[in-house]
C-alpha cells in the first residue's frame, strides 16, 4: 500500500488535498492548512524511492522566506532498526528578515512534523 502525503507529514495540522497523480508524483502540488488557518502550497520536485529522498519547494506560504527548496533523506540505522532523517534546505530570507530569523521560524514549523514521525509504524 502506498502512503498518502498526509501520512508522510504526521503532526502537520492538516492536509486539504493535492493536484497531480496521487500526490507522490513529481509536479504534484499539495495544499496544506496551518494551525491558525494559514495556507501552504508545496510542489513535489523529485521523489527517489530507492534512495529514500524527496525534494519539494514552497510555492506559497506565510513564511519569511523566498525560493525555499528542501530535500529530505531517510537512511536506515542498521544496529537499531530505526531511521535517520536529514533535511537540507535552501532559501533566501524575505525582505525585512535575516537568515537567522527565517531559520528559527522554519525550525519551529518542522518540529511537530518531525516529532510526529515517531508515531509511524510499518
């Protein structure tokens, strides 16, 4: 069974839907809502199931960044049976924001989703 995009982001306040295949096809656009009703549009840029990587870009969000693109990579940890998640993101701070301020906001936004990953079972 193929996971849904919502299952890939547990702890995220809620998914409203996606356009483009099953949501896991490069080019698919997901529309998400935040905790206070804000809207986020993200596009899946690449998905490499064999290497367990996905890359997406933010198209629209109330975030202090422009040109945001992120790659998530899940690597197995053999001696524990768990996994290691790494994230690499590039972006430009929005006008009136510096890189540290933008990073602080982004990290706070990722925290619930990363914590929610602990709830996923095979």
